[in-house]
C-alpha cells in the first residue's frame, strides 16, 4: 500500500532514478513542467539519474537530447540497459574478450567502455552474445547470433520490452527479437534491463547515493523493478499508466507513492486513512460498492486543478481499489469514475 513521506521526497531520498519516456519526455518533447521540477530537485541536493531500457542510443546522445529540452544533464547522469548488460559480461569474461552484438551502437560503446571487444562476425570467436534493439539491425546478424546462442554461448539481453515508441505508435521492441532467438535456440537470456535488478544496481554504482527513489510511468518495468530490487518508487501519471491499470495492479506492481507528475518530488506525501468502508486522503474519500469505485469530495469547491488535491484523489482511489482487489480477487469497475484535472 501507499506510504507517507512527512517531508519533501527530495529530502527523504538522495537520488532519483528517473525513467525517461513518459516521465521526463514524450517522444522528442519534454513533459510539461519536467525541466522545472528536475531543476528544483537538483537545487535541493537530490542526485538525478536518467535510467533507460533503450540500448540503441549512447548516454551522450540521450544527455544531449535532455539538454536540448532545458534539462541540466551530464553524460554520466544517463545509465542504459546496454551499460548494465556490458557490466554483467565484464564480470565473467576476461578483458579484451570478443562479444557478438545482436544490436547497435549503444551496446558496442558500452562493451568497449568496459574493456570488451564488440564483434558481429562469428569468425572472431566470440565468448558471449549480447542483444538489444537497433532500428537498422541486419537479419543476417540476428541469424549468426542466434546460432551462437543455440550452440551454448552465454547470452545477455539488454531488455525484454515488447514494444518501442515510434512516430506511428508502438512498434516491436527488443523483447520481440529476444522471443524469436529464444524460441530458435530453446534458451532464455539473462536480462539486464528493467524490471530486473542489474540496471538499478548499475545506476547506483555510477551515480551514487544511499537511498534511491525509482520514478516511472510503467507498472511492469519501473515499479515492478523497484520492488524486485527493494527500492521505493513513485508512479507518475504522465505516461502510459491510467486508472484501469492502477486498480488492477497486484502487490508486486504497486508503487510506494502515486502522483500526477514530477512536481511530487517537492511535496510531502500523505498516508491514506482507512475508514470502515472507505479510504480518505485530504478532502477525497474513495470506496468500492458493489464492485464499483467511487470517489467523492468533502466539499464542492473548485480545487481540481491544485496538484496536491489531484494527487490526493489518485492516492485515495488507488488504496481503496487495492483493498478491494486483495479482498475479492477482482479489479474494481472504474467505468463511472472521472479523475480530476
């Protein structure tokens, strides 16, 4: 269930591990208010790490994009699943070992950074295989790498995301390629990216910090990953997750905090108060009756635009819905509910 933070989140946690798409930007554009919220968090002393499952772009390319959006990000603030995958391989292979790359520049740079030699020719006698998304990946490279995997070489996948954002909507991501290779080779890879722990561990190794907060917009990568590694998490609602996904979330997909956007880093977080037949946060009271979620206000004032009040609506709704799900095994009906704002 949701927990309380009696001070600002940037005081309770010393590093924010920020997902990118849906949290900091959407496509090429910044999420409204994100640059300002992140600047305030940095000024308050919070370290900011930009954590991405995308293995195709190098950290310097991602950082340059962030700076174009008005975000003060250094290259070393960006940590990718390619770097986490390279770390896994560097810990078990000798320096200079060849690694066959089913992927692109992001993986090649990450491997080289840690003293490994990226190759795409089986004649180079690779000691392992690593795979990640690359838009220009040749099918002949996939075939060669899949045969090496089938023959028993260690295999690390940067991530298993089934989709990747494109200007025309979601397209097949690295997870689709991983499934094809795994089916052919009859083997599964070790996975470096979210929701698995290696990417979070690599982020802490590179950026530092004692008490991290994972910030994401996806329950099945960001939030599940935080829970797996034992870090607290903040779900923001500027990306793909909406009310239907929240009310159906089992315990392993539930965040510690819920808020509309990154402005929550500056605010304390209330503890939902459980009453006999409902949950109260601020002026909002949420309950589930006959399987349907209802959220009502104590007053009729026009306060729906206030960020704290909007957050409170979501916090009350989530807690009431999760209590219902745990008690009855079915998600609450939200067809008659309209969130504020």
